[in-house]
C-alpha cells in the first residue's frame, strides 16, 4: 500500500518525472525516460504496479491535449516495454493501443514518436505484436503517403519489421488484414499501392493460409495495378497474380486427387481387395524458417515427394496450354513458392505405415473458393484496353474454366458477352486467347448435365450476331447451333425470338456467316415452325430489296441442304399465291422458277414435273402453277417442263390479250435463251418429231408471233424452221384438240388452271394500268411545277 502511495506521488502532475516527460525539449524528455527506467526496473516483478504505471502514463500523458505530453507519454510506454522485456506480452493492450491511437495524430512529430515507440515495443513483443496487425496495417497504409518524409521512413521501417516477424512463421491470421487490403486497393497513390501489393505478395507466399478463399477481395485491385505507371508495382502485381493462379490450380488438382484416392480406397476395402500399383496422398507439414536478410517473404517449405504416376505427370505438364502459348505476354512468378500439402506414396508403402492417415483424407473438405465470383471480377479486366491486363485476365479465365468448368457454367452468358468480341480482336495474342476460351467453354457446355437458362444465352448471342467483325458473328451463330443440338426442344420453342437475328444474319456480307444462319433457320423450323419460316422468309424478301435482288438463289439453295426442295417450294407457293404486292410476287416467282429450272438441287423435282406419274407429282404441279401464274415466263416454262404443250398453246394464245409492258416482252425474250439451255434438251429432241408433238410446235409458233423481231425472235425462228419449213405440217394432224390432258388415273383440270391464270393476270393488267396512270400524273405535275417556276 505504501508502494502504491509512493507511485502516486511519483506520477503526480507536479512530480519532477512527469514534468520532465512533458518538457518541450526532446533531450530533457529522454533524460526523464532514464529516470523512469530506474523506477520500472525496481518494480518489474510486480505486475500490478507495472499496470498502474502504464495506466498513469496513458491517462496523464498519451491522452493529454498537449503534443509534448503525448510525445513524452509515447517514449515512456516504449521505455516500460524495454524494461520489462519478455513480460511485455502480458501488457500488450495498455502499451500498444495508446500508441496505435497516436498514429492518426495531427502533429507529425507525435506520429513519428508513436512509430518509434511501436518499433521498440514490437522488438520486445515480437510474435505477440501480430495481434494488432489489423489496426497497424491500416495506419501504416495511410502513413505510407504521409507528406513528411520522416514519418514515411519510420512507417517503412515498421513495415519491414512486421514482415520479418510474419516470415518467422509465428501463429498469424493473414485473413484479418485481407479486407483492409481490399479497401485500400483503389487508392491512386503509387506509394500506397506498392505498400499494399508487397503485403499481398507476402501473404501469398505463406503456407497453410486460406487466402484463396478470400481472393475475390483483393483480385480486382491486383488487376488494376497491372496498368499502373509504377514499374515495380506492375511487376509485383503480375507476380502475385501468377502465384495465386498457380496456387488455385494446385489446390483444385490436389482436391480432385484426394477425392479420387479416397473413393478408390473405399471401393477397394469394400471389395476386400489389396490394391497394387496405385497412389495415395498423405499430409505433410511445411516447416518455417526465419529470414536472416531483409527479404521477409522468403519461406522455406518442404517439397513433396515427386508423383510417379505417368498420368498425373502428364496432367501437370499440360495443365495450362494457353499459358504455354503466351509466355511472352504473361509475367511469370515463382513456381516453387507454394506446394501442395500432400505427398504421393504407393499403397504398398502405405499399408506398412499408418492407415489412419488415409482414412483422414475422407474428411478433408474442399477449399471454399468462390469461382463464380472470381470470374465476375475477371471479366471486366478481360475487356480492358491495356493489353497486359486483358491477357492476364484471359489466362485466368481459361485456366479457371479448365479446372472448375462445372462450377463456372452459370456464368457462361456473361463470359460469352466478354469473350466473343475477343475472338476477332486486332491483337493476335488476345484473339488466340479468346478463341481458346470459346472452344473450351463449348466443350464444357456440351458435356454438362446442368440446366441451361436459355433466355440469358439468347440475349447475349443475338447481340453478338450484330458485331462488326465476322469471326464474332460466326462464333455466336455456332453457339446457337450448339444450344440447338444440346436443348433442341427449348430452342424450337424460342424460334420466334431467333428469327429476326437469323434473318438479318442471312444477309451478312460473309457467305460463311450467312450459310450458318440459313442452316439454323432450316433445322430450327422443322415441324410446326416450317410454315412460319417460309412466311418470315417471304416477308424478308419483300422488306429487303437487296436480299431480293442478290440473295434469293443463295438462300434457297442453302435451305435445300437441310430441307426437301419440293416441300419447300410447295410451302412457298401456297403463301406467295396470295401475295397482294403483285410486282414483288412476279419478281420472286421469276427467280424461284429460274432456280427450279437450272439448279442441280432440284433435279428430282424437275423429273417429277416432267413425268407427272403420281398424284403427288400432279398436286405439286398444280400448286406451283397457281403461284407461277404471277409471271408469264414462269408459268409457260412450267408447262413446257411438264410436257403440257396443248395447255401451253392456250396460254400463249391468251398472252395477246394482256397488257404488254417492256418488262413482260423482255421476260418473254429470255425464254428463248432458256430453251437453248441443257434443261430443255428433251424438248428440243421432241421437235424432231413434229407429227407426234404438234402442240409443241403450235405453242412455240404462238410464242414466236408474240415476240418482237429481235435476236430472240431470230433464234427461235431458226430453231423451228430447221425442223419444218412450213407451218402446214401441223395441218396434217387430225387429232382432236381438247382442253383436258388425261394423265393416268387422275386428270389435271387445265380449264380451271387457265381460268385461274386469266384472273391473276387480270389483276396484273390492272396494276400495270394504275402504275402507268400514276406515272402520267407525276409527269403532268412535274411539268406544271416547272412552268410555274419559269413564270
């Protein structure tokens, strides 16, 4: 009790010791700490007294409003710690917390003194100071950009000391400072970035830390540092990222091996088998050694016994083909800084040892790495303009998909949104990386049994189909085809969503892209969607003049690859017959007729029309005839192809009653050239038998008489006169003309067809007259306006 009273008087505000500690002169404050040292050395065996001293110093000095008092109090706390030495560990809170509080002091000399005091306490406490590393880390991060160089240098000294203590391998929870690192990663200060990334590098080298589970908190900041102006910061960040990727791959492969070994163990023991020539894993413990130099991140780790399984070795060598192909773009870090925690031994070795070790593997839990969250963080950096940042992110993305594809599959739409534009990137390295990711992701989706949320895929792919680069559009369509093969029913249910995109791609400047789009239109429209496709196709031809002028043949012939030509033409003809835009209908029928007559894909259809043997053949002819009536050339050539020469004669006779525009005369002249093509070689052969084919001659002579005297007239006349020199040959025939031609068990009602043709052409005549009247009125209006302007 007397000692406590003496202590109170010694630390009273008026005492010489307290006045000396608060003196404005630094030397006098130091002299006072020498007096304090004598007092503490006398009582250091009494923890209560030491506690009372610390309490007096904190309350009377460190908490004082005068800077000199605070500086004296900080020196006094450090002095007490030095005096009690190892016993400092019992007084960490009353010593360290007041010092840390002064790290934020507005007076820079107080901050410096606090750092000095903390350094001396840390030297005495050593591993116990790590209990306060969270608060210390945050303050040191701020002081790394302090405007006063003395404070910055003192902070760097403490930083090196803490790293040395951590490297000594004392118990330490690195996850306590990970959130603090993540919070400060967005700083703009190069010094602060360098401070943070050095700590990340240290933590990454620590064995047995669960830093991978907290990796998303610092990953974004590391990627941002790759484009920093400071070369050291960029280099260290790249090495950290490379090291984390190596650890992630090793952890994933290690876990798969553990589970496979454990499953094999259970299977073998359940069957009472003694396995030979197989491997198991046993835990090994890394040993820590303290560093003797100024490099606190050097940690000695026992290396595991080499795996002798050739399959395992092969997997390790080929674990990252993307990285192997891009060594020049990726900054490589240390590959030996982190090793798996298990070593491989044979069962023979093991069974002579400790079976409990193997049984322990059954309870090993996988690392709780949130791969989806990591992918979400990486994707924005894959799109970065900075090449190194983009390349590093793409390598991460490739390796994560290779290792944990099933876990990452829910993020596939977001990955595609980022990767598809990369497959056509201007820079070869990024372009190759994008293509490799695209390929490996395709394989994962093909093999997965997980449900696919189609809507999110389609929105991304439809947008990618509008990309300005061909490779991206092609890859997007290939993904649509993959989904079509994977989930055919769902894709067909959403075919209307895809129609606008595929129809637009059908007009792509790249024929390869257009072919894929047409293929998808064909295969997705089988069944109930068939008629819908044909309606959409005709509407697209009508809406887009360029498609009508340039791509009709290309589209139709590519559709024939997946669709039956006959059924396709029947469906088109039924829809087009009712078309109200007569000019469009005539133009499209002319193109379809030319494709029918000249394309190899329609050889079978032409043969069925030539013979008309079955009811289906005759029904096909009638459907085409009704639609082909929109065009004179088309319907006349259809009759010639089907050998309905008598009906063709009646048609030719009707032509004289129609409104003959220059366009119609040009179409009629083109028929003569068509007759000279290989398609009508059998017709030309029939001309050698005028007596057997009188109506053939008659219809052709009617056609000849309608034609103006041009080259086509001369060509057809020469062809006919080379067989018969006089039209009188035809009068020899006594065959009764009929307006019905009987073909087998069912007849084709030519009178009905002729009536239909007349009605359709009457509409065309009316349309031609209306167009002429409009043109005349326009001329009159224009002439009147010019006259008014002239006046």
